[in-house]
């Protein structure tokens, strides 16, 4: 053996070489391989010894080809399936399993073997509840991380869009300001006698105010403003506007006798007697009652 040859010393090898026991080159010992015999009778005898004649319900073996394709109305040829084509290979497995189910289910029903799981059937899971809880928590954390990432992307996109809009607005304002300054310089130098840019600026500012106010449409002053304008006037002369005139002196249409003789709801009227006393008066009344 190789272990015995490796254990020989150099002196022993030299002595064997001098005696002629060793020849130059590599010595390989070829052993004759045993001939294999196909013992058909022996195989059949062994098969008959451990073979058991059981009913089909105990074996549940079904050997069939592929089911008929509903599209082509013919069974697909086995040789026509390309093993390199994943779709054809998986479809052939599916058709063969479908044919086996269509053959086995009627036989099981004839034998009165239940083929449907009852509603209250309890099956033990392959994994424990703790493991499934960990998997659920991991999936939930992944989903939350994806949602946070999506929200961050949306916020970044909104900020980017906001900065873009802000930059455009600033550029437009700078451009308008530059145009106005150039127009003012031209007017000061006498190169232009028009002040249209002031009207444009005022119109643009008013348009911005209207837009910022939700596109309000002013129809005129409200009732309170109209009453004050009618009572006090607006614009024009203010001094001496309330002086009496001959016409106003002779006009007694606004005279009220109840108000003039203290018969209304004022301090001197009858209704004023029922007025609640003040805080200090109530305190004095309480102190006197004590």
C-alpha cells in the first residue's frame, strides 16, 4: 500500500533496487474489476418478497399523462415540451397534476373518502407562533420603512418644487424692478415722457392683492360705511359742517318728545328704575345687611 511504501527507508529501497525487485519507472498494479451480472430472476424474487398487495385507497397512486388543453382541444405532446423553456415545463407539470386530480377525485368520492377540509379543522403550523410573530414584525418594519422613505421622497420633491417656484418669483421681481429702474432713469434724463410703468406696477400689485384674498370682488362700501359717509360726510370741507342753518333750524322732523322729556330708555326714564345697581352699591348693601 501507499502507507507501507512511504514507511520504507532509503537503505531498504536501495537494496531492493540492487536485487532487481524494483525497475525504473512508475509501478502501477491493475486489479481486475468484478464483472456485473444482471440477475433478473433474483430482482423479481426480491420484489415479490417485499411487495404488498394493498387497496388503491391505501396507495393513492395515479399515473396519467397531461390533461387536454381547453384552448387547442388536444393533449400536448410530451416530446414537444422544451425543457429549457420554463413556462412550457411548468405548464406540463400543471396539466399532468390537473389530470391526476380529475381522475382521483371521483374515485375518492365513490369510496366515500372526504376530500375537503372541515371548517373547524385545526392543523398544527410548521413554525411556532413566536417565529411567525417575528416574521410579522419584520414585515411590518419593512413596510413602515418603505412608507417613511416614500414620504421623505415626496417631501424632498415638494421642497425642490417650492424652491424652484420661489426662485422663479424672485427672478421675475428682480426683472420687473430692473425694468422700472431703467424706465425711471430714462424719464429723469428726458428720453421718455411716459409714466405707464407706474400704472402697470399699481395694476400688478392690485392683481396680487386680489389673488391673495381669494379673488374677492368688491361691489362698493358696506352698509356701515355708507351710514358713516351719510352722517359725517367724506372728503371736502370738514370745518363748520355741523353748524346749524336756517333750514336745519326749522326742520323738526327728527324731534322725539319721549326722548326730550326723559320718557325713553335713558337714565331718567321709567325703565331705568329697574336697572341693576353697580358693584360698589351691591357691596354696601351686603355690608349693611350683615
